[in-house]
C-alpha cells in the first residue's frame, strides 16, 4: 500500500508541477476552498493531517500569498483562507489534477469504485 501510495503521489506531483504545487498542497488548498475560514485544527481534521505536518505544508503557501493566516479577535489561533491568488492557482491546477485522475481511473477501470470503498473502510478502522 505504501509503495502504491508513493507511486500515486509521484504521478500527481508530476502532473501538478507546471503549477508549482504538490498534490498534498493541492489537497489542502482544495479542502480550504470548501471550508469557511477554518482554524488549523479544523483543517487538520478535514484533511486527516497531523497539525504540525499540516502547518509545514501550509507555510510555503502562506509565504507565496496563496493562503492567508490571520488571527481574529476573540478567537484562538489563526483562521485560514485562500487568497484570490490562491484561488487562481487552484483553478489553474484543476485541469492537471483531472488529467492525473483520469489516468488513474483508466488504469483501475471498473474496479475503481470497489477500491475506493475498500480504502475508505480501511481508513475508518485504522
């Protein structure tokens, strides 16, 4: 499973390279685009990341101006959001991600749904 995971990561990273992000960054940005200014803990739960690892993933995106991290009055921690530049990067990345996704779907064929269900079951019980 780990070897397959690394192979898939490599495939997606190569597909997203022209945009300048990794698949992990893409996933975080995509999840962030769906949430309403989450804190780090909420985003970590939504992406199944450990907080410190997630923060290390986010920091380069903050430095590039693609994610805003700002404290809100009366709230603990910082609230995160995609900036307009981040939304543009995510939009630019989508066709590349879809191409990689189509390649995986083509490889799996009709077994794709069963594999996704099995992986979800493993994730729920581990």
